[in-house]
């Protein structure tokens, strides 16, 4: 299950029944950033030997009515701030929890005064989820 930190309870209602990346918050602009990075994370001793792939998804919302010129994307949400915060994580030392990295991305999103709501998720695509075998196929 991906690690998720949500700072706003109304966001849960906005995301109800909707897959991440397709969330809608009424009367808000949304900037979404997706990236796959090499992150040093995990509590298993084997995970401490080097970085592993982590998929990051971040949404930042800004109220429509506070944007002076909605045709100027720089006034809505600065994607680069979010993307650079995500890429900066690759230089961090090993962290046991993904939540530590999620909070760093949240800090970057909320460093933009226009951002009122954020959603960040991370997951490891190569985590071994077990195997299924039938006795007839075993050995």
C-alpha cells in the first residue's frame, strides 16, 4: 500500500472513489507531478545497501478565485518547485520511512503561498508481493 499523508480532511471527500492523479477539488486549480526516482529508503537491512525505485505522485491545489491571470500557469502552481523537491530527495541519506520524504514534498508545495491543499503518495514498484504456487507445480 502506498504511503499517503493528507493534511486536509476535505481532501478525503474530494478523492472518494477517485484514483490518485484524477482528484478534483471544487473551485481549485490542480497541478499534478509524477516522477520515478532512486531513493534510499526502507526498514529491511537489504534496503540499506543502495537506492531503489520509488514512484512519486504529488497534487497541489490553489483556489480559482485567488489567481489573477488564469492563463498564466506560473500564477497557478509552479510545477518546477514540486518537481525539484521530488528530485532533491535522491540526494538524501537513507530514511526508514517514505513518510519522511513525503513531508519534504509537502513542505515544498506549501512554500508556495497560493497552495491550500496537497496530496502526495509514494510507493515502491519492485516490492516482492509473494508468490502463488499449486502443489502440482511445486518442484
